[in-house]
């Protein structure tokens, strides 16, 4: 996989900006943009600004190159997890707002029904941003568990593995049996709860995918 994406390009220069720079001595704070002489000059400058924008778009275009190799989809979930995690963390650190989150997706104490009374009907409730923060936290936690270097299943295992292969009497077949030093114990219930939380985080990621913007 190869991904090259540049920052967003904005090469548009407003005719009003040009006019203000050229006629810098004018009192622009008290000049209306719909004044006839201003309109005449901005109309003349607009084709020039558009031509300049086209030239700059050609010289310095938006870079948006993505190449997918066939092995990237052998384990597509593992390929995407290291990309998704840092993006979620950056969104959490730099976000400027929160989308609407359904009460069914958050704990009891964060539901809108448990928020303080609103001053106005159109206001967001006091738990509005807390709900989104919790949802992001669950997404981030889930994708942390899905990183290539995270072996979360070992958290629910104690002891050592000791298997031996023994020949089955009267045949050439061997079977695997526990050896004398096998002490492995697995907390299957804890592992199940952990896996369900991962599933919940990835489900929330899908449900609120279109809300992942800043």
C-alpha cells in the first residue's frame, strides 16, 4: 500500500483582496463593496483571479495518490487498524464539536434523559459532548486492541503450555496430549467480555463513520 495525500489546496484570491492591497490607502472599513466603482473593478479583476487560480492549480495540484497491493486485503482489518488508530486519536485531540449520539449507544449516566434541564428547547443537553467523547474513547480502545503488536488474549491466560505428541497404539498416527508441565488456564468469560467490547467499538466506528470530521 502507498498513500500520498497533501494538504488541502486553496489558490483562490478574491478580487476584493487584490483591490484592497492595490488601493491600500483607501479607508476600506467604511467603503461598501457594492459601491459602483468597487463593483466595476472587481468585475475586471475576477477573470484575472480565475486565470491565476487555474495556473496555481496546475503548478501545485492536490496530491491524492492511493495504490493498493493485493496483499493489503489478505487481512484488510489488520492493514487498516494502524491507519485508523492515529487518525482517531488526532480527531479526539483537535475536534471542535460533537455530532448527535443516540442514547442507546452510551452508558446510563451519559444519556440525554440524565442531563441537566436545558435552558432553551433548541440547546444541546449537558451530556452532548460527553457522549461523543465516550464514543471516541470506545473506538480508540477497540482499535488499540487490533494493533499488530497487541496480544490482548494473553491477558486472560495464566500458566505454561506443555503439549506432547504420543503415538496411538496399533497405528502410525500420533495425537497431541497435555504434558506433565501443562498449567495453562484460560478465563474464557473475561476473554468473551473483552472481545464483545472490541466488537462494540468497531460497530460504533461504522455507525458514526460519517461523523468523523473536525
